[in-house]
C-alpha cells in the first residue's frame, strides 16, 4: 500500500463512521416511538454527522501543515460532542459510530506521523 493511500485510511474510516452516525440519527428522527422523533436534538445530531463527514473528506484532501491540524482538532471536538449528544438522546449507536470515528482519527494521525518519519530518513 502506498504511503499516500495509507494516509487516507483514517480519513476514510472517519467518513464511514460519520455516515453510519448520520443513518442512525436519521432513523431516530423519522421513526416513531424512538423517543426523539422530530426533536431538535436528533436534528443537531444529523447536522453534526453531515459536518463531520464533510470535514473528514476535507481531511483526506489536505496535504499537511496547520490547516490539516486545525481540521483534526475540529473533528475531534465534533466526535466528542456528537457522541455526547448520542448518549443524551439514548441513541447508543451514534456514540458507537463516533467511537469508530475516533479510531479513524487516531489512525490518521499515526499514519501521518509514520509517513513524516520516513520522509526524514
């Protein structure tokens, strides 16, 4: 696997986790008797998952530097906030999807660090 491709693996996992969270949030928003049908909290979770998916896609396109680190920080805050919202909504699968996104975030940093170490040697 090329270094560029392995760098995108974490961002891809972030996109997948965000889309899974989006699916669960949409299910909670539209399905009767979920307890959060049509609520503002479910709508916020939907928007947050959309924003996380967009930011993860942007992360996969950035080469490095301060912009990539800023996007990483915003994604981390979004992951924790959306996971907390999932817990408050009693939608455990949203929180589980955000935990998967955290694994992707860590993988993105680990792969980028490994690549930068190889470029200096």
